[in-house]
């Protein structure tokens, strides 16, 4: 692979901060597993606007698989750094709502995050700009009546609204040092250059997104012991073997599986105009192996 294929750094500083005239129109993003068939998303937006009517609200996704905190964390990770510095990201995939789990406010050098302390911000804690986590205890910033089933409306939305209006982050609660963290799936390079990974997400088109990024792939190539241009990667998934990488979907013949590095900088398995996940009966957790062979041509 060429260095020119490097994608956007997932932990960079983000897009520029809004200027002084625009700061009252802070950006809040929403991510949830609520879907859009009922009023839940609209109600959260209404609460935010009730606190700060000038804010911009952007939906990242409300189609996260119900209760799937891991997928919510991954989608948030792939999206948050594209927003202006100072953006507030509110994420609510919350199967433990009403239980003992905490509500938290998280800060990096460039962003704030509001949501449940259940691991949904696990990738944020890996951000080199990560600063602190606070336990949301200041009830004055919650709705007057807090239900046991809708903290997105009663706690997280008003907190995001007050934060966007300029409330001091320290006023929301005390710092904590033990936030819940998910086990983040990591790929591994074997001696000799082979790579072991797995599928971490299946997108809307049935493409299989893996935990093998460009850096790991380059490490594998380097250990394979041949000049890069003489090596062919072979990707093995669910009984299928894919030879070589493609730059785009249409480089692969219809009906044949292909592989490339997607916009997340992750190795992705696809089937042009089809669903690789269905045809391979593969999904989250399916093992992926990469090995390198010398080009015999």
C-alpha cells in the first residue's frame, strides 16, 4: 500500500471552531437506538431547543441496533471528529436506563460527550485529547420530573442544552476516574506478517467492516519480508478468499467479493450491488485473516 492512501486521523483536532458570532449556535449531535417511528427523537430535540433555541442539532444515527452499545460506540467514533471543535455529542444507547448506571459528561480537548456510563464513549477515552469524565449529579439541570425509562429526554437532552448555552462544565457534577469501558476489539499482526482480525460492523449495504486498519495492514506487509510491490494480500473470511485490494466498489466484478479500505480507514469486505453479509452468512465477530503472497506474475 502507498502512504497516499492514508485516511483521516480519527483522533485529530476536528474542523475549525465556530467563530465568536456563531458560538451561541453551538452544534449538538444525536445518536441513539430509538429509531424514527415514534416521537422520542423529536422530544429530545424539543427539550434541547427549550433550553437553547439557537443551537444546531445534527442526527448522526437513530438506527443503531437496539441495545447494541458496541455498535453505537463504533459509529460515534467514526463520526465525531468531523464536526467543529466545541460540538456536543449526545449518545443514548441505554439498556440500563433507570438502573444503577451513571449519567456522564466527557470532555476531550475539542469536544463534549453526554450520555450513559455504559461504555458508549470507550473510543473517546482512547483519544489523545481526552481530558476528564464527570458524573451528572446536578439535578437543577435535569427536567423537573425524571422518569425511569427516558433519561435521553429528562437528563441528557437538558444537560446538552445548558452546556451549549455556556454553562460551566464543572457545574454538572464531580469528576470520576472509573468510567465503564468496553473491550475494544483489536487486530493483531502475526510473526511473518499475517493479520488476525474480525468484523466489527455490518453497514446498511451489508458490507463487512473490520477492525484491521491501514496501520496494522502496513505492519503486516512490512513483516512479510518482500518489497511491497511484489506482494499480494489474500483476505480470508467465512470460507471465501479475496485476492488483492481494490480502490473502489466498481473495480470488482459484479457477483465477486472485493476488499478495500473504506472511509473509516478500515478493511471492508463487499459484494458489488449485493450484500456480502448475507452471501457469506457473516456478521459482527466473524474472523478475518490476511496473509501476503509474492506476486508470481
